[in-house]
C-alpha cells in the first residue's frame, strides 16, 4: 500500500505518512462524493474518523506492534489492536450522540429503519476505516520487519564468512612462511651462490602473502608466480634436477581467483612424494584456466614406506577444502585419490 514510503524512514516519518494518506482518503472521499457540499453530520463523521486514525496509528506502530508483535506475542497484539479499534469506534459513536446529531446525513432508508439503532450504523461506519487502517499498517510494518531481518541475516552471514576466511588464511600463511624459510636456509648451506636469487624469490613470496592475499580475489598470474617461486626454492636445495613437471599452458593470467587455493596441495606433494629420491620420486602439476573455469591437477609418487602427515599439513588441506566451500559453493569439484604408488588431486572451479 505504501511502496513509495522508504524502508529506511523512521517510525515517526512512517506514522506521519500513514496518517496523511488514510486521513486524506477518508476526508477527501466524502468531499468528492458530495460534490463539495458535505452535510454537518457527514463532515463530523469524517473528522471523527480522521481523529480515530490520528490516535490509532501511533498507538499501533509505537506501542502495540513493537511491544507485542515484534516480541512474538501475536495473540496479544491481535487482541489489543482489535479492542482498541472497537473502543475508538465506540468513542466516535458516543461523540455523535453527545452532540445530538445521530441521524442527520444518513441515507433515508436507514433513518426509516426505526427498529435498528442508528448508533449501530454509525459504529459500522467508524469501525470499517479503522479496521482497514489496522490491516494495512500492520502488513506494512510486517514487511519492514521482514526486510530488516533479512538484511541483518545477510550482514551477519557476510561478516561470519569474512571472519572465517581470515581465520583460514591466518592458519595457512604461517605454514607457507615456515616452509619457505626452511628451504632458503637449506639453500644457503648447499648452494650459497644461488642465495641472492632465492632471497629475491622469497621476498616476492612474502610480499604476495603479506600485501596481496588479503584481497578477496587475485589474478591467476600472481598466484602462478607464487607457486613457481615456491617450486624453484624447493628445487634449488638439491644440486641435481628433481622430477617436477609444472605445466601451465593455456592459462589466462588476468582472470581473478581466490588466493592460496593450490599451494596446500603442492606442499602436501613435496612432503609425501619423497621427490628427492631421483629414481622413484616425482611430481606432475597441470593448471589451465580461462574465463569459464580453472582446472588444477597434481599427482605425486608415494614411497613404499608410508609416513604420517604432520599437523600443519593436515590443517592446510582441511582449510583449503573449507575455503573452497565458502568462496565457490556448488561451483567446484574436488577429487582426491590415493593408490599404493600414487596420490592425485583434481580441482575444477567454475568461474
């Protein structure tokens, strides 16, 4: 009924709008119907109806609705609202009787129906507009309450999601740092000449972690650069080339993606493949992406003698799975398979 009244209006503003609208209707209609020649009785009833609206709307919005309906006491709200409408209508009838104009301006057939009290028709003429106002104002306040509840629910959900994502990233980032520091320490011992380049790579990795990963999305190119630096740092600690294949052909570097999704799988592969075993260890990584989807696949060897994962690695894999559920709900597929000799992960993200 009052779509044009903004949902952000205060309760006082809504009261004024509703009083003006309904008052205008029940004052203006009799004036238009009578062609501008309203009898004293019709004018008195119209003014009485307007006064009833002027009293009831603030009572309903400021007292009854907020005290009973909002708190879930719908039965009490219904009873007291209807009771107030009846009382105000009876007061209007009493005022007609007090000023001794109970029948002037009524239709001829009603005036002739002596066996029916005139007050009954006056009561009906007063209770109808107030009942209409009760129904309309209540439905409007219910819609505002529902919209407010929906906005609050959406805001709480967004805040919870943001807090959870920050928590997940805070668990992952230290793990990256510890691995990188361990690798660079090993590198400085085994190959001091490559320390300069490795320090630059580590600096770039830390810059990415500290300043860019706070964003909701990053370019796929920046994520790939981080992965490549990690692989390079890990590989440089061995003098002989490791069996690591990183295939990133057919990649659109400009597409946006959530950061730090792939590194836990790569770290897991480095931990459990024993890639340092040049005869049996290997890691194969494939990644391609366009504007529609990103596909990531990693496979690594498994040694004959199994060893358990440390707690940090377990947390990393659990967190990336949870992050996928939060950022790409129903828009990703994650398949993890393990055989006696191979561990594989396939991740598809629909953009």
